[in-house]
C-alpha cells in the first residue's frame, strides 16, 4: 500500500511474538494461568513501545520540542530499549497485581524470553547500519562504507542469547522466586555497561552515557533485591 516495510520492524515483531509464545507455553510451570498472562502481555507490550519512544524523545528533546506529531513518528526511528523495559515492566507488574498473579513468578517467567527477544531485535541495528562502535581492527566487525567498526549490536545479541540459555537452564532447577529476574537484570546491565562504552551514538546525560549510568543503578538495585530475597528464603 505504498508503505515501506522495515527489517527492524519485522525483527522486533517476530521477537515479541516468539517471546510471548514461549512465555505462554511455560506459564503453568510457574503457577501462572496462560490466559491471564495474555492479558498482562496485551497491556505491557504497547506500554513498552510507548516507553521506548518516550525515553528516546526525552533524551533528544531538542529535536522534538514543540512538534507532537514528530514525537509519535516512530517510523522515522528512535526507540530506546531501557525505556521499553522500564514502562513495560511497570505496566506488567500492575496488571499482575490486578489479575492476582505472583509478581516475582511472572518476572522470572518473562526474563529468559525478554533476553531472547533482545537478541533477535538487535539485528535491526545491522540492517540500519547503526548502534555500532568506533573503527576497529578486531576480527569481528561490521563493514559500513568500506570501514570496519565494532559490531556492538552483535556483541549484545550474542550475550543476550547466551543469557537466555543460561536463564532457561537455571529455571529447571531449585531456585527462589525473583532469582532469575535479578540475574537477568544484573548480567544484562553488566554487558550493556561495557558495550555502551564502545558505541558512537549513545544518549547522553551531560558528559555521561545514560545507558551506563542506568546500568550501574540497575546492577546495585538488582544485587540488593537478590540479597534480600535470598535472605528471606533462608529465614
């Protein structure tokens, strides 16, 4: 119908569908009604998209100030994963409480699927030739206009896929509620802090890369929550 179909959109859509399908199939293992989980997903996924866009616009305010329609035009680019995760998570938690679903169990269920979706979605950066690092002679690189750059999207994609496998494996054994979610936040944030330092298009907070600042905050919060939940289990 005269509208371009973007690879990034195809990948994000496929990643979301796959993540939701896996979570739906695994829900009974966590004591969650799959149909109730669908209600949570129907609310939290749009919230995640809104959060991803709002987060990006907030840190690029000089480009969007006074132009509301431009803020809504996500087809022109501009989604930040941290914003999507934060608002999607917030909405998901509220829906879980409304549906009587144990919040920590739902977070444990979602964590591996989210990591898998991130691993797939990152390949949108490859097709857009974006979110790469500076020039490099590293054996693994992305080639753009004849120049070699750090393939930071690939580093994160591989890490998230391995993280997904690790969390799936962990969920098969004995654990306490919230453990999988806390480890997801810790391990993803540690990787994001390191890889973000290589990127050339980071959103900034003054002289600081916002993703690195937020990653440090999340590492501290997740570590504290992990310690609290583990201590509560032992008691």
